[in-house]
C-alpha cells in the first residue's frame, strides 16, 4: 500500500500536469470536452476537440521529457484505446473529422511536448 502523503503529492503533480497540457492544447485551438474520465475499462486524462477532430489525451509527467516519453506501455495503451471506445459509445456525435490518441509529456520545468497519434488501432 502506498503512503497516503506520497499518493496525494503524486495526484497533485498529475492534476497540475493535466492543467498544463490542457492549456497547451487550448493555445492550439482545442476545446476541452472532458477531464479525468473514468470508464469501466480505464481512465482518460483529457478529451479535447478541434474542428471535428476528437483527441483522447494521456498526460505523463516525469522529471524529464525522455522519461515521460517511455512511460506509456503496451498495457496502458490497450486500456486507453478501450476507454476511448467506451467514451465514444457513451458520447456519440463527436469526432466527425476523425479520432486520435495523443501523448502529452510534461517535465519538471513545465515544458510540454506532444506525440500526436501515439496509438493506432488500425
């Protein structure tokens, strides 16, 4: 069992990174549709949309961008894909111009980088 103090600190860092990621996406014209979505098969950090393009976003915060880039493993990718499918089934009418999964990396200095289309289901 994790130390509750460490868990709260980690959750706080995660929420802060999600806010930074959301702000970076808003600067690119994306509108936040949902945040911290829980489905029966997994959680989605952010759901954003721009001009009919629906993007499911996984946010990874680590000390360096390199550490964050390798933090999305195959099992988590599968859960994210399943969660995206569940969200779309429950929220029809989004993604008329397409759907993709992006990974947003946030480092200790607050730099945000995006890896677009990180998961390809087809």
